[in-house]
């Protein structure tokens, strides 16, 4: 039960249809995210755009070519979750695939820790897990 001071969530029929990435090289960026999250190329021409199907439990990705790529953060940001104690393992795996480790946040909040990383085109994302 909620009171007047606690808003309730609206009923919605919307879901995330895809996460969109502007990319200088859509095929390379799509291959990176397929290696990280799973899925497969499900459409596109490989140059101007690539559509990646959702892996189980995930969402589709759409990488589209853009010559106007800003170098700053905020173009896209994903929060990826893993099991307790496996954050560092996943960070190392994603680094081996081409990501860059930016910084760790290990004790800012009591329930989660994360590492902020950048994909090969500079998009920031986090790898997180519950704290023990």
C-alpha cells in the first residue's frame, strides 16, 4: 500500500526496443558488444548499420554509422551486472576484448561495487556486482 507521499509506478506497455550506439565503425563495435554480451548480427549492411539480436535476458543493440562522434562520455552508458565476487574476472575478460578500464568504485555504497570502463569507441559502461 502506498500513501500520498509515495508515488506509485505508472502502468506502462513500453520496454526497451534496442540500445543505440553512434559509431565510427558499426561492425567493429557490434562485434565487441557481441563478444561481451552475446547475441548475433541479425541485420544491417555491416557499414552503415548493424543490428544485434538480444542474448537471453538482454536487449537488442543497434550500431549506426556516424561521422559526428563526440569524444566525451554520455553518448551511451550501460550498467552490466555479474555475480558477487566475479567483477574483476569480468573486467579482465572485457579488457581482453578491447575495453579500457577507467576507475573502480568499491566502497561508495554498501550494496554494490563497480568498475567504469570504456568500449573501443569511448562509450562508458560499468561492470558491477553486489558487495559481500
